[in-house]
């Protein structure tokens, strides 16, 4: 790449000479135009490959990798482990590990409210909580297992997660105080906003 220096290329010497447009340079005085062309050749094949779905990069995630990442619980309950928890047990778990951030009754504190807001979704200020917004109770199980408590995700046992989910759903008025949640009962819980979403059926969202 030639190095272009000095006033030669900058054009306008006086009113009678024709002005050449200035070429953009970086701090070291090197023209950027060839670089852009080079970039185009680098990016274009990648973009075309991406379009045809063959980037040649990476590999499809294996079941083990997905498991390790914690993406194992699906809305229909697939991936839920053995174990069970009651509302009462969950209250104790919640007070010990969650209340400090989410409030004593999950009404929100340092961290978001997890209950309430049910009638606010169509208002000017929707309050999106687990109770008011989340379409699947199974997602709550999955979320807590992967990310909560905030400072030590993965520290709760499966039983404790079933229990704390039961407690939160009870606080939200979604299950009764005698609910026992496990891999059979949790997917059957109907969340208030279950039908509040529309399916995006455009072909590229498959
Ligand atoms: C140290 C503070 C802290 C503790 C303790 C904590 N959380 Fe959280 N929680 C957060 C923060 C911060 C977020 C938001 C995280 C984000 O958006 O990435 C959050 C988000 C959540 C959400 C998602 C809320 C939403 O609507 O998006 C749930 C559910 C939740 N926490 C449940 C729990 C449960 C159950 C426990 C106890 C086992 C717990 N949290 C303990 C800080 C905490």
C-alpha cells in the first residue's frame, strides 16, 4: 500500500486550480480507501456463507454442552429432574436465599418484584413480573436453577428449587398453599399470561 504524504494529494493550491477531493487519512497519513476495499473482500464471502447457512465455524451444540449450560428445562417440562418441593419448604428457602434482594414477600426491593402487576399489562405502565407476565412455570424453575441466587447460582438443590417455585407461585395466587411441585405437576400449572403472547411464525424464526 503506497504511503501518501505531504500536500500533493490535498488539492486546492489557489483559486484557479481545480480542487481534488481530499482523501480521508488516518493519523499516520495512510489513505483508508484500499483498506475498505480489502475489508469488503474479507466480509463479503463470510456474509454470503452466512446466508447459505454454512459459515464453516463452530459446531452444533451437543446434548452435554446444552446440559452444562443449563438449557435443559423446556416449557413443556422436558428436562425437569426428579425431586419435589412444597410451599412451606419454599418459604424457608426464599427467606434465606432470596428475600434480601427481592423483598420479604417478593414485592421487590433491590431486585425486581416477582409477584403482582397482574392487571397492569394493558395499562400505560405494565408491571412485568413472574406472576403477571411469564407464560410458563417451568421457565421459572429453569431460570432459578441457572441464575439464582444472584451471587451463587447453582447452589440450590433440585428440591429447594421446586419448593421456592411453589412458594413464589403461591405468593402470586397461582397455586394453593398445599401445592406440591415436581416434574409431573409443575408443567400443569397454568400461568395467568399463558395466552398473552403471539407466535412469531415467520420462516426465519424456526
Ligand atoms: C443478591 C441479590 C439477589 C438474590 C439474593 C436473589 N436475586 Fe433474583 N435477581 C436479582 C437480580 C439483580 C435480578 C435481575 C437479573 C438480570 O436481569 O440479569 C434477579 C432476577 C430474578 C428473577 C427474574 C425476574 C424477572 O422478572 O425477570 C427471578 C425469578 C429471581 N431473580 C428469583 C430469585 C430467587 C428465587 C432467589 C432465591 C433463591 C433470588 N432470585 C435471589 C438479584 C437477586
